[in-house]
C-alpha cells in the first residue's frame, strides 16, 4: 500500500499481513475471513455546510481560471455514525477490492489502478457516474459534455503516465459503461482501458514504476504536479492512504486498485472520504451533492 503522498507505505508478504493488522479481498489474493450477512449498513452522515464546501470549490475554480489546473479531484472527510465497526463493514461490503487496516480504515474500491500481465501494463480510469434507475441513464451519461471533457482529460493524463514507464502507450477502449454496486442500488460509471509494453526486467523496477505513476491521475488531476499542490492547499490536510494505491504482486503478475470508497477511524471517530472531479464546467451544488451521494457501503 502506498499513500496519496507516497509516505507512509506498507509492504509485506501475505503470511505477514496478520501481524500488520491487515486483511484484503482482491481478485488474486484473499485473507481468510468469515462472511457476515448482507443486511444493509446504515450510516448517519454529517456533511460540512454547503457554504464551507463552496469556499473550497471557489478556491479550486480560481486555480482553474488561472490555468493552473484543468481538472482537480476535490475530496472531503465527512463524520459518520454507524452501528458497525470497520471489520464488520469489511465483511459485509461487496467490492472488487477490499482492504481492512485494523484501527485505521476500511476500503471497498471498484476501481483498478494498474494491472501487469506478460509485460503489458494497463490502467482503467473511472470517471463519470449516474444512477441506473434514472430513465435513459446510459444515454444521459454518454452525452454529458462535462463528464466527456473530464474523461478525455484523465485518459490523456494516464496515457502519458504509462508512456513515462513503458513503450507504445495506447487507448485500447475508450469510455465504456460499467455497473457499480452502491448502498442505494446500482450506478453506471464510464471507464477506459489504456495499455503499454514494459521491458522484461520490469519486476526489478516496480518501485520506480509506481513512483512515476503515483498519485493516481483519476484522484488527483491534470497537470498532475501542479494540481497536487493545489489539493494540498485547498483540502488543508493529508489524505494518507485514502486515494492511495494498494496492490499484490505474485512474482509474475500484478494487480492494484485506487483506494476510494473509504472509511477511516481517527481518535475513536469515523469519517467517510469522498469527492469528485472539478472542471471549468462544474456546478458547485451538483458537486456538493455528488460528494454526499458517494457516502455509502456497497452491500448486495
């Protein structure tokens, strides 16, 4: 695991994970655990006032107007209350990638970061969502000009990121639809697939590869370096492992995820971390309510 700021990190063998208080459930590795029933996980959330969010939003829009960023992922920590502890939420939730760090956080992420198989590195940015219950949801999402512009920006950023560590970077599949489970039903999300060719000695260069790719473009923005500086100013605090990356390398293949859909524990209190991409076409109220809408635990 590598945090958004690249420090701290956690590196361990699977057999050493219990000593680190770590449990994972990935497509290619799973810490044994008992599955609880899938009753809903009820959360009471206490979002920041709209005016407080609007102040952060205006700070981001000013930077965009100055040309310092084209896309910035703005996130918030929302206090929540629930009758479940982090381990119970880990056991109940359904997601492609799940992580529980004892006493610190639980993460149930639907978003891959990079996968490496047979010297091919691929990434799958997810940008753009809509409730599946909305009439003509697919057409509305695919024809949304703001979401399309945001997706173009992220795809271009991540293609350039892959080109910095590999050869022949290309977009294999642009803006396809996927269904994602939430605590309130299913949503549609647009994703793309980008790939490139690594040299055969890539396992010896894993640290350098991740150093160049991080933080993930889908949860930072573009241009990345300048946008990360703005994020640190506007959010006024470190993200830590939230929006960092976690992965498993089995000696030949690697799979990893972006650590979104994230509940953290601080001083005995729980906070749900959520946010969204801000562009010149963003509307403050829409972004505020999207941040709140993303506060959920995916349970079938």
